[in-house]
C-alpha cells in the first residue's frame, strides 16, 4: 500500500539533513523547515571577502568509526572528500613537536607515552593506566557518572606527563569540556564505543578530516537529493509547535501564524530550541527539563590568514602545555590543497571557551596570534592579513558532571513524533556522528510504521440544470 503520510522535518542542521535525505530515499513525501535562510546548521562554510576565501565556521574532525556519517555522505555523494592520514602532531611551546600516531602499532606508543620526556617507568605506568581505562570503559564502575574525568584519571593512576601530552587534550576534544568539568562516564562511553567498533571492524578507530569546505561536504549533495526526490525546503520557516489531535500528529504551527500539514514529524533542533515545540506531547515537561539541564558549551573558532607559513609538520596539530585557549591548529593548505596566493590560512579551535567567548574579535585574534608565536618559531615575525572569528556560545550541549543519563531517546509516546539531534541518546558524545545516528534511529522508527490508509478525497460537485 502506498504511504500517504506527509512527513515534516524541523531543522536543517546535520541531523535534519540526514533525516530528510533518508526519508526521501525511502520515497516519502517530505517537507523540511529551516528557520534560517540556509541549510547546514552548525556545520557550514563562510565567506571572507577581504581575502576572497571560503573557510568554515569551525574545523571538524571525523573518526573512522563514524559509520552513520559515512552512510549519509554516500547518500549525498561526498564520502570521497575524507582523508585519514594516520598521524598528526603534538606541539609544545618553543616549537618542540612529536608525532601523534593513530594507526597501526605506533598508535600504542602514542597511548602509552606520547610525552617526549617520559622515561621508561613513566611509559610503563601510562600503559598500565591506559589498560585500566579501557577495562573500566567496558565494565564501568557504578560511580563513574558521579566523578569528573580528572578524578577518573587520578583513580587509574594516569601519569602527569601522559595526561599533559595526550589524555587531557583527547578528553577536551571529545566532550568540549575541560577534564575538571567533564563527566567521566561521557568520556568512558565514547571510548567504549571506539573499542567495540575497533573489535568489530578489526581495526583501530583513527582520526581524519574533510578535504573540502563543509557546504560541499554536507549541504550541496543533499540539495541535489532533495531536487531529485521532490523534497520541499522552506526557509525562514520558524516552527512554533507540533500539533497533536486525538493521538496522532496533524500539523506544525509556524511562528508567523501559518500551518504545515503533517502526519509524521522529526524534530531535529538543538536542545536550546526544543522548548515550546512539544507542548502537546504528554511527556514534554520531562524532555524540556532534560534539555535545560544539558545546557550548552561554547566553542570559538578563529581563521587566521598569515603572510607566511607556520612550518607545520602535519594537517592537524594539537597544542600542548595547558594554554587553555587553543587546543588545535589546522593547516588548510595541507588539508584542502589550498594555494596560499599571499595568505596562509590556519584554523584554530578553542573547546570549552568559557572565558574567550566573552571577548571581542580583535582581542581574540591578538590572543591567538600571540600563542601561535609561542609554539611556532616561524610565526615570530608573521603578520595577520585577516582574522575571522566565529563565536558559538551554544556550540554543543554540555557534557559536564551531572549530565549523564539526561539525553532523551528519539521515540516519544506519539509514534509519529520523533526527536533527533546530537543531544538525544546515541553511542557518541556531541559529534557529527551523534547527530546523524540520531537521524538514522528516528527515520528507522518511522519506516517501521505501517503505511497510512488512503486519504478520503472530497467529492466533486457537478453542476446541473435548475
């Protein structure tokens, strides 16, 4: 029987894009509502006219275990734009650098003793602590949700040098929270997922990056899928409430007073925007409370255009030494094959940017430039041709202590009303994979439903002689 349902996806970020693509591929009639004038959400390219360039609003990295994300990229035809080099660089003040290996046997050397000054006994202690971490990821202590990642590291005996060189930085990158705030269970769950995927795929999870801008990677191909399958995309459409009448979903009410008929809805919005949409859902109060408690974590991205190269060793370099400001430097020349044409672009990421988020762009550019000069001798005389700052106060939901177990599932008490977004319950933390996995779970739930019965067509009136 042909499915006559009208499917509506609220939110054109990565979760909404994936949900819409997969519903369209299943031959469903879909309308996508996006509150802004463009798609992509928190993953988008931006124009910097001063240097005639298109950087991203923040550099993203991708793990080889992101299977749902790979499925999405295959659907939109852009999986070929990923690269997994197998190594990066750990960099200390003064320019000292060591390799960060993420593939093969050399990855164990990174895990057990990435710090160049670590002696044999310290490396042995790091190996033992890493094994304890892995064991406790898979067989978690009951109190892991009640301690910070820092307390967990102390419990397993992770040496200070190993933490400085790798583990504190890795935890910050995974959850965008410093180890003093981060919930240990969040970090443990992600590590456990990586271990299980590594066993299943018979290879360690490694880190890579896109070789094109985020619009090309995520949005352009999706728009082609929409055209091919007849998806209706409505921009500047601010959803106000999902209407539920006598059990099922019937429509989405818009802030401008309009209404979009709907028989099935996926709400793919951030936790900061869910309040009000689900007022007619019986359990809306619990979902709103969880969304509020999850809160948000700020991230600041800075695109620095310099008049000379920094002398990087790899495309991705981790800044080590407790700066608390930059945690990664990305060389876009190496990543994208970008031709400098007089300016070298370096993308800097600050996770958990609680202090930096309140500074003005000029101060942030000055601060980041000064730090680069501490870590890269070649930057001593470098001039900033242009500084482009992207401040995201609500970049992700917070994964601080006290947030474990709060994330709601995708299914609700109304079978035709689903949730999606990285803040809903998945195997990952606040990542692109979490967003896309949530979309896969929501779409799968809808596709399990039996086809809706044919709609009653209104009878046509025939004019007759009076």
